[in-house]
C-alpha cells in the first residue's frame, strides 16, 4: 500500500503547519493528486503559507479521520505558481 493511498477519493485533506512556538495549526484544504505527489493551492499571503516559509515540515491526513503523515512543503516552480 502506498502511503498516499488513503487520500484517493478525497476532495479535502487536513493540513497541519507549525507556529514558531511549535504549536500546530490544522486547516482543511482542497488538493489534487498526481502519482505520488499531492498539490495544494492557497492564497500566497495566508497564515499557512507564512508558516510554511519559516518551516516546511508539515503533517497531512485524509479529511475523514485518517492517520497523520509527516510531509515536506515546497513552493512550486515559478511557472506553476503563476498559472
């Protein structure tokens, strides 16, 4: 079983980013899956993006009470970010 199989058939996932203090902030977000990669899109100046810029370590879980998985957030290439 692939670690992202639980995300199949889901429209949203739970995404946890971390404040400077280490406290987690959980947010539901819409996503798409391409093979073994999950893509999320949000407003560039949102709180979650600000936290990701400081600390790319995040956790994700299927929106319907799945187990949390460690992940790393990255900004896409400029051509994707501007489309």
